C-alpha cells in the first residue's frame, strides 16, 4: 500500500509538515510505503480550463492534460491508495498552492453525467490536515465550512479530517510585533497540546491503513 502526503505549506518543517509526517508514520506502522511531497518546491498553475479532461474520445479524458511540474505529482496522487492533503489556513482557506493542486487533482474525475458520479474507478482513502494559528475558542473555524472533504468523498469514496489549532507561529515571538498573542501561552500549548495533535495524526495514519 502506498501512502502519499501533499504538503501545501511553504514550510518544510512547520506545523503542517509535522502533522503530515505523523500521519505517514502511522501509515508506515501499518505497513504502508510512504512519501511526502512539498508543493512549494514545484512550478505549476491551477486548472487552465482547457477541458481536455472532458473531451469525448480524447486521449486526456478523465486526466489532466496540462504539462508542467505537477504532472508527475498528479500521477502519484492518482495511484496512491492513501492520499493525505495538508495545508495551513490562510484567510479562511487552504494556501493558493494547495488550491491549485486540488483543482488539477479533482476536476478530471468530476463527471458531467448524472448517471456517472465520478470518473475515478474504485476507492481511495483520503484525509485532509489543517493547521491554524487562531485559538480553538475564537469561534473562527472556517475549515468546517470547506468543500474539500465533500469533494474527496464524492469522487474517491472516503475522507477523514483533522485540525491543529492555536499553533506556534514564530521561532521567537520576541522578534516580531505580535501583541495579539501571549508568547508564553503559545509556548505552553506547543509543549503540551501540539504533541497530542501529533499523536492524533499518527492514530489517523494507522486508521487509514486498517479501514
């Protein structure tokens, strides 16, 4: 079994990457082969609306035809039995890189036929990991309103989600003008709550293999 994690954060060692790594460790514990891809390492665009993936009888029907550095990554994502997408929340949504990747991933499988709900054959286990600097008691939880999970479930048949909130944003809060945050409280949460989030991510990885 092949488990692929897609990091939509510009940070390779940040909160999102750590959560994804924990998920992969969980899948590896279940016997899966794992890989992590960092989207910010690649040059690509979102869907170009060429509709080659919808052209009847076309060679790219059901497959993204746009040639760029995302092509190989999409092939891996399509082949993976387990696909985990991770992104920090920027202004109520995933990062632009993740959004562009997501468009290219799911639109080719989106069917314009009422009798065929998806062009993807079989099922794929999927999960979405969100990280966010905002506290969990703020009432600001936009990830609950996102459409990614609904789309993944409709096209691939199965989806899980997990969020790490009130994350530690700076290496040293004293170096930045951010009076909105309590640096000591942030540090305490990093040392006490975030390890629990990582454990939940690990357990999610095990669950994805065993389901």
